[in-house]
C-alpha cells in the first residue's frame, strides 16, 4: 500500500541525492532501525526511511503517533538531527506557519494546538524577521529558488531579494554561479525594476528649439527604455538575440503586449537618420 506524506512531514526539505543513497545503503545492510510514524493516515515522520525501505525491498515498520503535539515532534525529530542551517529552518518555519493558518485552536474535534508564527520561531530558533523573508521566498520565489534555499545552497536573505523579481529574471539570475556576480546582477535588476515603478517623463534633455509636447514625452520615454536596456547590459547589437532567447513566448499576456508594440517598433526601425544641423537651421 502506498502512503501519502503529511503536510507537516513535507515542511522539512528533501535529503540530498547523496544522503538518500547513503540511507538506502544503510537500510540494505542493517535493516530499518527507526520506526516510521503515522498521523491522520499519513506519514508524519520518516518519509525518506519509507522510500529507502521500498527501494531496498523491505516491508516498512510503522507506528501511530501517540503524542499531543505533532509539530513539536516533527521539529525535535528532524531539525537538530539533520543539522539544518538558519535559512533552512526559516523555510521550515514559514511552511509550518502556513499549515497553522485556518486551523482551529484546541477543541474536541481538533485536539492539537495549531502553532502561531512566534511559537514556530521559538521552536526553531529563528527570528520573526527571517521567517518573514522565508515566507516571501515561498510566496513569490520560483521553484528553483525555493529548492536552493531548502537545500542549504543559498541564504534566505539573498533569496528574498531575488524573489522580488519576475520568475524569468529569477531563473536567469540563478544561472549565475559566482555569488558576487549574482549579487551585482540582483542589485542591477532591482534598480531597473524600481526605476520602472517610479519613472516619469524626463525633460532635462530638451533643447533650446521648442518641440511639440508629444515629441518631448515620446523622447523621454524612449530614453528611459534605452537606459533600462543599457542597465541590463544590452546594446543594440545584442537586443534581438536577447529578446528571442530570453523571452518566454508561452506567456500569453506578454505575447499580447508585444503584438501591440510590434507596429510601433517596426515604425521606429524605418525612421530616417536625423538630418545634419545645417539643414535643420535652414
């Protein structure tokens, strides 16, 4: 019979492939040493032992949870034993806090106290501020970003900054292995993103010759677009290839916006070069 995993059990990160392989080898040599604990018909503790037993052809040995606080049990059985970092503990805390939302307080039908964030923070020795960052990563982060923090490969502070960007930008930045280079790219991307939110038409480029109001605004917006591309390290020669290779063309909303912009982009591409100053003053 195949068993599912309790949400509390899934709040803990998966073992690394190497660690799981070592567990399977140990189970094959020594058998199952620790019981798998069930709660509400699901595995509360021991999902890796369960999988290792199945992979080893061993019938898993299971017991029912008999305590009165499954949250504290899961934490005590896993966090210290698995040597989780502060960032990993914060991700666990954020998941446990979500599980607690909507759960009733202790009652006849629900005898377990659903934990609140301060309780989870104390049990896992993590600050509320760090848990808030972890919650942002879980809420807005790409799957790969969440996985990196859960695996202990990235701090939750760094991940929280990356999570402020769009999913495609997150995935691009996660491809940068060097931490310092990644940090610079994140700062640049956040600056560009913030600039988009706060941008207004520039007027400091206006020349002494009076221009039509629409042209002043048009050129201001165009200069802002050019600055955005420049800040992202894109030049005219690389724009086309970057656009083709880095765009998620399955994004229907983006495709619609791009379709509306295309006639204008084509029109800009057909514009003549500016006449020389002598002809302009005739």
